[in-house]
C-alpha cells in the first residue's frame, strides 16, 4: 500500500469517525467541533483525490463557515433552567 493510499484511507476513516462523534455527542459545542473536523478530513480526502478546487471549497465553506455559524447559534441559545 502506497503512502497516498494510506493517507486517503486514514482521511476517510477519520471522516467517518468524526461524523459518528458529531451524531452521538450530547454536548452541542463538542458536536459542532466534531462536524468541523469532519469537514477538514473530507477536504483532505478531496485534495488527495486531486480535486484542489473542491478541497478549498469544502475547507472554506464546509468546515470553517458552517462550524462558525453553528458556534454562533449555540452561543445565542440559552439553556432552559428548571424552576
């Protein structure tokens, strides 16, 4: 197995792991960060598959902008306290 194939396999496995963590984590902040990590790993996979334009779009929008929007939304919400 070549280095390229190993990096691609590792990137895709980490994409699946980060996606799974985003679904099962109970903390919204941790889930949003896991989703951002998934976007970065997917961006790396696109780069390794020789699609740098898609990788840049995925890193910029899928990982950075979407994660920032999620974090801002989480910050604006309040937890309802029991009375």
